[in-house]
C-alpha cells in the first residue's frame, strides 16, 4: 500500500480590518485561502454571526461579522532559511 506524503502546511497571512478600530488584526492561518474565503463569505451572508479563524499555534481569532471592514488574504509563502543572496 502506498503511503501518502504529508505536505507541510504553509501559513497564509490574513489581515482583518475591524470597524472603529485603528489597527488591523494579522493572523498567520494554516487554513487554505479557499477555506478562509468560505468562512468570510459565510459570516457576511449571515450564516454565522462571527468570523472564526485559527492561527498556526492553534489559537482562535473571533470577530463579529457585522464589524468586519475588510479581509485581505495573502498568498502562501514558504519561509526562507539561511543566508541567501538578497
């Protein structure tokens, strides 16, 4: 039986703007960009009253859906290690 290789999870940076707040929330999520989009769409459509995302350490960020100003989803980026040429 062939074993599946586990692909390491690459964190996706999610920036969340909250109404009447001067700073944005930045979450490094292990969820896929499509999963984040689905969660945001469900919150904005009224299917849930909050947007809940998990970060790479297992913590959860909960934002009331009616207070969302914007959500920016970054591309998954592998972290560079070592001293490469800049």
